[in-house]
């Protein structure tokens, strides 16, 4: 029984369906869990120090309390960094999956022509694929804009500001809820994209 090139292409594409971001989520969960444990320990230690200060008002206890505040800030920064890295990792995984699937489905499309979103849209339109019409494309595009702004400046750029909740020029903060909102929809977008390629190859 011979296997046609067409069949191999579809098989390779099917391996890319159901993109798994559990590794990213697990990293984030572990850091958040560690943050919660550390902050709880600091909270207990703070109460003990505050009680000691009430009783003795010694300088060393005040100094220890200041050090605890520094620890809280450091732990919060690590937690925020985990959220930021999760956004970057999620977008990178989507980017890799998208480019790989396009090159598999359409070897005539050069990889270098897929690095800019406008070029990708243009090249895929030539194949009768309009990614902007796919389910959750706007979530993917918001993630793309967020990824770019985090990498380049840490401030909201003009593209990201087109989406609700973002103000151009403002520092990007509180990323955790944004990741929670965008991640599952972006996975759905990628799966829809790859399935669209498969459907077209099966025609």
C-alpha cells in the first residue's frame, strides 16, 4: 500500500492540532504557588514582629520589618515575571506551530515571509485563507500586540491600545488576568487554523 505525499502532509498537520500549553501553565502555577507560600510565611512573621515592636519598640525589629517589606516586593516581582514569561512563551508556541503548519501545507510559502503578521495574512489570502475571520483571531492578535510591547518596551503601544482595557503609553501591569483570558481562546484559534489547513488539503 503506497502513501501519497498528500496523505503525509495531512498526517503531519494533524500532529499539530490540539496545541498543548500545559508546560507553560504548570510553570506559572508552580511560581504562583511558591509565591503564596512565601507570602503567607512573611505575613506570619510580620505579625510576630509587629507584636514585638508594640512591646519593646527596638530598632532591630523595625529593621527586620523593613526587610520583610523588601521580600514582599521581590516575591511580587517574581510572580509578575512568571505572568510575563507565560505570555511570551504562549505567543512563541503559537508562532512556531503556525509557521510550521503553513510550511507543511504550502512548501512554496517561504518561512521568512511569515514573520510579520501583515505578510502572513497576505500570503495566506493567496491560498484563500483569511485568518482574520477565524474564531478567536482577535484574542490571538491582542496576544501578539502584548507580546511585542512586553519585549520592546514594557509599555502599551498603539496596536495594543486598540483593544479594550489598554491605554497607549501606560506601563503594562497586572498581566495574570489577561493571560487567563487570552490563553484558552488563543489555543482554540491555533487549532482552528490548523484544522482549516487540513480541510483545504483534503478537498
